[in-house]
């Protein structure tokens, strides 16, 4: 069902500082910031030869990553994103197997313009999983 690792997401308290670290210290190519109001975050992507790192910062007071930052003030790994070819079929199959899809269970459009869903970390050894539909 799952495909390749798309990205690992790291919540950061200061997106500009984190961007400078990855770009200036590690020499990585980092995308421009992108606000995702539906997800309550601002993101940048750090390009790697085999995957990406997503740096997330809270966008507004109601951001779902605000609680994470309260517990982890320096930031930290938030989730990993795995690719699937059909998000609806994957969601249905996982729910039939007892996995919990977060939110209303319906895919939302993610940072890459593709449908995404999140799976409850208690069902996946403590790791929040994002599934992203990638068809190419």
C-alpha cells in the first residue's frame, strides 16, 4: 500500500532561523515559505537527493502544532509522510483494519497540492503518519 518516504516534518519555533541553518550551515536548497491556513502552519521544504525535510511553524494561535511546541520548545520531529497512489482507497483499507484517520477522515490538500490524510500515532508505534497521494 505505501510507497516511498516523501518527507519528515520538523516543527520549529522560528522558521527563518531554521531555514538559515539548513541553507547556510548545511548548504541545502530550501523552498520559499508557504502558508497553509487549512492546516494552520507555514512550511518550507529542504530538498535532499532521496527525500525532503519539511520545516513547520505555527500559523496563528489555533495551529495544531502549537501544543507540540508547548511540550517541545526547541521543536522536534512531528510526523513522517509516506506516499500512496490512491488516498481514498488507502484510507478505506486502513479504517477497515482498525486504523484511525484523524479529523473528519476526508483528505485535505497539502503543501504539494495533493490530497493528504493523517493517521493516529497510537496506531503506528507513536508516530504521526501523513499519507500523501502521489500519482507520478
